[in-house]
């Protein structure tokens, strides 16, 4: 039903408005008795061979929902019915912030891509933590993607990441440090070796002081050079990271089918979707080979089919995440991927 009926209607609306409409309708539908069971029957495909144990956590299947879709952990119980093995919420900042001015989310249908410059719009760590503490489905693995507030200078960024960690440590299963979004001014400067080590060391110090430390991951951009990726691997070893998320959105606009003038008119933002597939896979393969397979990788970027998912896993990803492919292909994509993995 999604591609022939629902998607054409949603694509007549502004992209962000459509996103909120889907959220609202899924929330309302889930309140109707029997709806969650129906959604599970339609989309939640299970098989013992899909289970994965990665950085000490047991995932029922390797297909997750990437950060950015449910920024405020408002829909985790409902999303659990669609067959995801895990959901990553956020990006969460210490204080609430509205994000960048609208419009800030744009579709490129010819390329099956999105351009976004959301700017870490979220309700703040305290509100997100309180909502996660009330969730009903405790089996679903939740990742917490954390960032800094826009008005926090980079030299104090670690304070924001530590504050988010402290607020969410009791209610998420793993953390992802996000310094790779192109939509917060100067954020990507934190990917440089020295500031990134210092930031991660401060978060990790708080983490390792806990009775049960959480897996701590780093999300990286696809635009890094090989030498920068080598630095990331060195940083991961030095700061005892549990893994990497590869990759975030790209600032590149290469090889698009959409008319260049229209793309330019959209302005700045991160590009996601099919055009990112090859580069994201390339980054995953490089990191996997250079680390001798010793560092778990969550693969993201351009997964629109079961074949795309298989490609990421074959390149060395331990788990994968959907975002733009989920929007273009609909919820059945999760089941299609999982069924293909069982078939081999």
C-alpha cells in the first residue's frame, strides 16, 4: 500500500510536514486496539538466524532506524512494531533548541535522496530521558545520538556531550557521539584529531566510571579522506570506542540526476539517500579492512533495497541503519531486508 497509495500523497506535501503527519497518524493508529498486533504481523519478521551480538548487546536482527527520524524518542513503542532490531533516537542536545529556519528538509525524487539542514532540533536531553523512562517496550534496543547546542562554542563542546550522556545513561543501551552533521556551524571541526580525542576522553571517563558502562560509538562523515579515516581508527583505539557509525550525510552534490540549478537553490545541508550508497560502502570497507575487522561498524547511507543492505554487511558492517530508504520504500523495506538475510 505504501508505494502506490501513501507515498504519492505524502510527496505532495512539504517534506517536514509529511514527516510530522506520518508521526501523528502512526501514534493515533497505535492507540486503536489491535493495531500494534496488525503492524507486527505485517512487518515484524523474526528468525533465529537474524540475531546478532555486537558490542555486548543482543540485537534480534541487524536492521535499525537511524538517528534523525525519531529525534525526541516520541514514537519508540510504535516503531518497535515495524520490525526494527534497534532504534537510534536524537540527535539530542542538553538544552531544547528549535533548529534551523524552515524550510529545511527537501526531497530529490529523481535521485531518491533528501537534503536536510535540520540543525539538531529537539526537546532537550531531560525531556527525551523522561519520555524514554516511560516507554512500554523495554525489549527494543535504543541508541542515544548526542550532540552539542548550536550556541555552545567548540572549546566547551565536551561539556554538552557529557551532559547528554549523564541525562540519558539510564535510558539508552548505547551512545553515538555525533560530530559529523554539516548543519551545526563549526561542528565538523570537532572531527579533527586533537579536539575529538579530548571530547571522547571526557565522555568515556564518565562512561567507564559507571558500574555498567554503555557502548560508546562515534558517527563519522563520508567526506573524510583516507588519512582522516586512519586518524579515526587511531582515535577509536586510544579512547576505547566500542564502534563507529559510518556514515552521516554528505556535503557533496556530485553525480545527481536532479537539475543542478534546483539543487543549488536548496542551499546548504546534508545529502542522504541513493547517491550516498557507494561512498558509504567504500568508507565501511576501508575501516573494516584497516581495523582487521576488530571494530564493529553500523553501516548507514543509501540503503534502499535488500541488495544495498547485503552490500553494506559484505563490506564489513555488523549492523545497518535505514533513514532515507525507509522514507522512499516504506516500512516493508525492513522485512524485505531481514527475509533476504535469512535466505542468504
